[in-house]
C-alpha cells in the first residue's frame, strides 16, 4: 500500500513538473523588437539639432539592443573623440537600461575598468512598452547634463512612433 502511494505521489509530481515546465518553456522562435535604421537616424539627427540650438557640436551614436552601433553622426566641428565617447555612453545606457548620469557610483566599481563602458552623463536607454530597444549616447557638450538633454531630445523626437510600433 505504501509503495502504491509513493508511486502515485511520484507520478503526480512528475506530471506536475512537466506541466509547469511546458507553461514556462520559451518558444523555439522569438519575436524581438528592433529599431529601424530610419528611426535611429531621426533620433540621432534630433539630438544633433538640439545641441546645435545650444551652440554645441557633438557626436551621437545609437546602438541596437545588442549594443552594436546602428547610426553614428559627428557634427562638423565635433572632435573625433566624441564618436568613441558617444558609443560608450549609448552601450552603457543600453546595457544597464539606465541613464548613464545615474550610474556614477559604479565608476568606483570594477566595472569602471571595462573598456566598453562610460559612467558619465549623456547616455540614455531607448525603450518602448517595457522593452529595451537600444541606447543613445551624446558626447561633446561642456557637461554630461547638456549631452543628456540632447539625447533626450533624440528620444522625444520618435517617442510616439516607438510606443505605437511596440504595440
């Protein structure tokens, strides 16, 4: 009798585990939302234009959800260094899904030694409907705050389009 009860409980447990696994198992193919090149270009252009209004020439990089540069712009008088810095800011914002201006405390951590990361203002994650789509980084303004204002202007320029596209 005890053996039958044990086997019954064991079988019930096994079937329950299989049912739970089937409900939580990921599909073999997943739909992943990505920024179009045109949207990324409009975002970068709007960031450059916002900085120009403030009398600043910058470099802007928009990275995709994998951290790869999708659009890179450098205004005429922006230093070459702005390209590398904007890429690092965009990558960092995308990786942490947080504005780089909020990551200052991490600059003292071992992560600060990672060559791809930058913990100063000017990088913002690009999200829609709770999904990370990428990041935008701006570099070249006198402060990270101005860089971030320009990055936000880039996101704002396509925000409605991103939200509608994420549905």
